[in-house]
C-alpha cells in the first residue's frame, strides 16, 4: 500500500497551454507527506488503508525522502494496555490525544497522552467512530483486530 504522498506539481503553463492558470487553493508547503503520520481523525481513517490516502496538510511531512522501506515508521507498532475492551481517546483544544481511564468523568479522570502517529500504529485495537460530548471530541477504539 502506498504511504509516500507526493504533492501535486505546479504547472506555470496552465491547463490551456498558454499560461492561463486556474486558481489552485493548496498548502503553502508542498512537501511530500507520509500516510503513516496523520494529524486528524479523517487522516487517521485513511492511514488504516493507505490506498485511500491523498496528499494534504492532514499528514506529517515525509522525513525519509520517500524511502519507505527503510523508514522507522513503516514497522512501528504501538501497544496500549487497558482494563476494558473499549477506550475513549479524547481530543483536547490543541489537537492532542488522551486515552481516558474513565471517560464518563471527562477531563478529571486520569488520561494517558498519545500522539496521532501512535494511534495510527496501535496494535490489537480497532479504530471506531468519532463523536463529541460536553467535555470534548473523542475517538472510540475497540480491543481486537
């Protein structure tokens, strides 16, 4: 499955061949991206089946110059220990992830900090739906492959 996401190129000639470009709204930083480095829930879902992934600012920048076979991320697996078969991952205002011990207690419950790359490489858990409650947005994950 592809994990190297190359940006679409800039063509100064334009689609008509005479220099008349159409407006293209894109990222200011057109660097190649890695589908194993999501930074949002939609990108996380795409990282689970990278055939769906498209170049966007929702993925982190490729740090291995497109050499996916030698990259440390391609073999990375993250293990999460939990007492229950379902864990709520809360998303705070700075887009950081927290695996919550008791989700019904909101932010007053103990939470373990995660990053998006770890959640994309989680072993033994299935990514579920996202949602929101009175405390924050969240992602549910379920034990089992």
